[in-house]
């Protein structure tokens, strides 16, 4: 009789431990994406950029070459490209670049842009002030739009031993299909005379 109770207690311990491990792993799985995103934003790991409302106000005489890259996910029908492939700006200076997107289909299509910066070490110093990638984009049938990104390279890049030798930064975007929100209202067509 004593061994039965010992076994029951062992089974209960094993059950509690198993349930605890499953709950812990589920919580870690749920928290992994926001924690990884926070880690990338703080460290610039994986080419994640920073955001700001304005530049630091410090503009150096040294320049940085910025390359612009564009692609679309497989089976996404838009054409998408940078207007200018390369720009050279002074470190700390606010730059403005445009990307062109075109919807060649006969239906409205929504998309969101994912992005990264290379080399990865420069990601934490490449700062966006405003970007089309912050919002969902919906293009009407046959519509072509210019989408701006306002950015600067933080002068602190020169103090980072891993990133200070960077002379060229590449900003890459990839557009992915997104469902059009149920509350989306298409803009009225322009009046023509």
C-alpha cells in the first residue's frame, strides 16, 4: 500500500513538472517574437533600423554611401524599385529616397514592406524618420505611386569599433501581400475636366 502512494506521488510530481515545462515553453514561444524584435531594435542585430522624429542635428563632413534595394515576395504581382539606386549623404544629414510601386492587375492589392540594413553592424545607426514601410500600402488597379523614406546615419557610427569602417550601407525592402482591412475605404478618383 505504501508503494502505491509513493507511485501516485511520483506520477503527480511528473505530471506537475510536465505541465510546468509545457506552460513555460508556450510562454517562451509566445514572447519570442516581441523579445527578439526588441533585442534587434536595441542592438541593430540583423540589420534592424532605428526610428526617430528628427535627426540629431549633428552633421559631419564625412559621407556615407547609401544603396537602395527592392524586391517583392514570390507571387506578389507589384513591380517595386528604388527611383535612385545610390545616394551619398553626409553623416547626420537627413536624406530622402523614393521607391516606385506599380499594381499591374485589375484589382486593388495591399502590401506591407519588411526591411533590413546591411552590413548588420550599421543597422543601429541607420535611422528612419518617416517611411512607407510603417504603414499598410494599398494600390488600386493600374496605380503607380512614389513612396518616400526619410532617414539619416547617426554620427555615433564612427564611435562603434565594429561599424566605424562602414562606407556603404544598403537599405533593402521586400513587399509582401497583406489582406485589405475590412474598414478600408478606397480613395475617390480625381475629378478631371
